[in-house]
């Protein structure tokens, strides 16, 4: 072997890459999940029933979280309040009590006592 030389043009080189793991369905996996998947493939056995169900439940919950609106509640309370404000032409909403002759707003909870 001959003498070694340094590559001066590569002195500031910083490799940039991201090692990402994905399962067969395209879902992102972390390093532990990827190793477990590789191990299952190598040994010819799959994960157990409980782990499979747990993973499916996790993906379903992630999907539902992405579909949820970040500005409103699941019952769409903010949207209903804005609609009521537009109907009444007021910058506020009275949530309880008899505010006017029109009666209580439909947003207020009616008691059955």
C-alpha cells in the first residue's frame, strides 16, 4: 500500500441523509419496530394476535387524530356558537337564563326537572 493523501476538497463535507423505516402498508416505524419486523421476517413467524390488534388500534387512533379539527371540539361547539351569533346578530351569546323574549338559545342545556 502506498502513502495516503487527504482530500482537501472534502474537508467540510457533512453527509445528510435520513434513515426512515416503513412497514408494508407504508406506515412509519421507529428503530425498535423496524428491528422487530426484520426479526419476524427472518424467523418466518409473525407477531402475535394481541400485538397485531394493538398496532392496528394505534394506527386507527393516529388517523382519527389527524382528521380531528384542532380549532373545534368533537361536538362542534364552536361552530354552533358562531352560527348562533350570526343568527342573533350579536357579538356574544348568553349560555343560560332568559336573555330576551326570544327564549333561551338552543345551545343552552334544557333541564327536564
